[in-house]
């Protein structure tokens, strides 16, 4: 294969500037991706991520999270990860069923305590390092917190 087979002309979705991208799958798949993906030039990509990061940061501040520390790229990535992890916790919380109001109140306390721990995590690196946390991992941590509350 030659390099020009893997290089495709695309247009920025925002400013309509043309630029080249390299794709590494089969030619048919590359053509599909080149046509269907929303491409952004470097300038527009930076602006898009800044806007996305500031919106996520604003939402997180409203629910009690601190501003993240780190490089611009790390913060952008960590804000997205933090949003996904918060969604996992909310999904878990909403999917639980309780046998009585006391159990529900205890569970809510455990979730509050869990979020309080996350509110102290201000380094983007921590969120990036914990990006693979699953709903099961979160559930296990909340179960441990619940046991300490009951004791």
C-alpha cells in the first residue's frame, strides 16, 4: 500500500477548511469514515474541546465538584471522564430498589458520602487513572460505605 491510499481529503465541519487525514483500515471503510465523520481542523478542535470542557466544568461546579488541576488536555479529558463516572453513579442510584424507607435513607447517606469523597478529587490525573471504574466497582465502594454507616 502506498501512503496516498491512506490519505484522504476532508472538510472541517465548523469552518469548512480542507485538510488531509490518514486512516489505516481498508479503503472501503476509510472512505465511509472520511465521508460520515464530523471532522474538525486543529483550530476548531481546540475551540470545540475548550467549549465542551467549560460546559462540563460549569455543570460539575453546580453539583459541588471543584475545578480540576492539570494540563489543558488532561483537564479536558478528565472532565469528560468525570461526567461519565457521575452518570454511572446516578444510573446505579436510580436502578436500586428498597424494601423500606429506612433502607433507602441509608443508601442515600452512602451515596452522599461517596460523592463527598469524589468532591475532594481535584487532580485531573486521578480521574484519568480511574477512568475504567465500572458500575460494579462503584457499587462495591458504596456497599463498604454503607457497612461503615450501619456500624
